C-alpha cells in the first residue's frame, strides 16, 4: 500500500526542489511501501553510514546526487570513512580503496554533510535532543540515540539514510512511534562478579547477551552496576547492535524512558524474562576472546565506538610509566582530537607510542601495521567484528588489562 503524501512530499516527487531530491523521494516512497509506513514525518537530523567505501556503487550513488546539485535539508553528520583524512599516511591498503574512499568522503561534504566522520555523532555538537525524530544509520549510533538520549530513529541503512537527509523526511513506522518503543523482554542481572570494580565488562557482557538472545526485540535491563557511565552504556549498545539487531534498550533507572520497569513496559507484562548471574557474565566475557591468556600480541586497539574525552581521561594515568612494546591505536573523532591538545595529552600519547586514528576505524580499514599476533581490545564491538573483518585473533580485556598487556607484549590480566 502506497503511503499518503503531504503537499511537500508531492513537491519533492514533482522535482520542485530539484532532481536530486526527487530521486531520493522516489526511493523513499518505495521503501515506505516495503516497510508498511502509512505516511512520512519531518526529521531534525540525519547521520550517514554510506561514506565507508564498499566499491564503485557507493561512489556512483553519491556522485549522481552531486551532479544534480543536491543538498541535504537537515543537519547531517557523517560516519567513519575508509581513510583518515587528517593522517592519510596511516592507510596501508589498496590504493584504489584509499583514493575511492577519500573521494566518497569529500563527495558527501559536497552535498552539505558535516565532516564529522565519526561513529559517535552523539559525542559532537550535533547530539540530538530527547524526543527528536531523526534518521540515523550506523548501528551503535542508532541504539545510543534511541536508548541513552531518547531520540527516535529506526535502523536506516546505506542510501536510505542519505535519502532522508536529502528530503528532510522519513517513513513513519517502527521506533518513530511511541507504542513500538515499549520493552518486550525483561533482563534481570541477579549478581555481578565481585572482582569487576569497573562497570565496563558487565555492560559489554549484558550487551552481547541481549544481542544474541533478544534479536530485534526491545529489552529492559534491571541491575546494571551503580557506577555505570554513559560510555559504558555506549559499549553495551554497540555490542548489542553487533551481535544482534537491537536498536533500543531500556536500562531501568539509567535511561530516559525507563525510570521504572512499569514505564519501560508501558504497563504491559514482559513476553520473556532473562536472568543473568555473575557466572553467566564471566563466561560471556571469556567467550569474546579467541586466544588464551599468555598469547603474544601485535597490537592493542581502543575506540570502537570512537573514544570519548572522558575515556581518554581514564586512560591517561595508565599511559604513564614504561613505554608499551606493541602498537596501540585509539580511534576517535576530530572534536576530541582538538580537546586533547588543550591539556597536552596528544603529545603525551605520541610520546607513549600511541597512534591516534581519526575519521575511520581500525577494524574497517587497513591501518594496523602488524597483525602477526593477536590484537587486544576493551571493545565488545571490536571483539565481535575484527576476526571476520580483518582476519585477526582477539583478546578482550579491561582498559587496565589492555595497557598491562601492551607493556608485557602478551595477554595478561590484572
């Protein structure tokens, strides 16, 4: 069934606002039919995942819009690309991918998109407000926007995200609608490992579990550690969206649509209850590693999703002392890079042998110089994707474990 169209939608289709916008609206109309949306809504912002180069089709689509004079109609941020435009010398992959990737990133800028090139647009000045209707792509950004901020977006994929940005419109379906945001599965954390002082591992373990067991259903989580920070919720959502199709979770007492269990479920009962013990969480974390303790390392990677300034503040005391013997890469965004210069942390990181990666990410493009040994990370998302994406063995550990291992040259635990 075709969606109903406003007068503005009809103007877009008729080409009143240019051929590029008409082209995008035609695609959106077909997409709306496919997902059963009855109408469209205005959006306040968009985030584009399609600036990562996946072949000529990526470039063809965007350059078609550029040739027709297209411009985005709402503030539009860009996800990571295939190269670090700030440090292009870091790219060690095929020249065709490097040049095509750089051109694709620039072509999006020509459409009026903001050159944020980050998977964490919520850590920039373009963070949406609670209740904002937006069209975001990139799995971790989607789940963070919905869950931690309380903005509203579906899981938009490549090309559809850009069509929404070019028209300022999105199909009204799914998580744009209040009743579809209610929790369906209750996740009760019955106990936490006593040895985990930091909330990070617990959040990664819970996120991986709900991704595997909840699919695309909305979970409400009870019992996360009291010291859970926003970056911990970021990590939870990122691995949940990677290991499954979670686009929204509620953390009771922590996220804005879940002050209580009753609010999260909108007064209805859960369709399922999942109970997790300390042993369940320990086993989940153990399973994220593909190698045992003691395995030689060739590198450590942080910042998937991109490292925040707050995460750097927790890392800096761990940088002091003996220089690591393996490469350390930290993925972050341009805004955080500017912040690092103010206290001189950029120089301290460079002195410690840390490579800052901007605009891209170590598990989606060729940057890491040595992958002969395992790679260690504190990111559940990196642990989930890297073995398949870049063909490496992975060790998962806390921030402190990773730094101790970087100095030892092998996987160690504190």
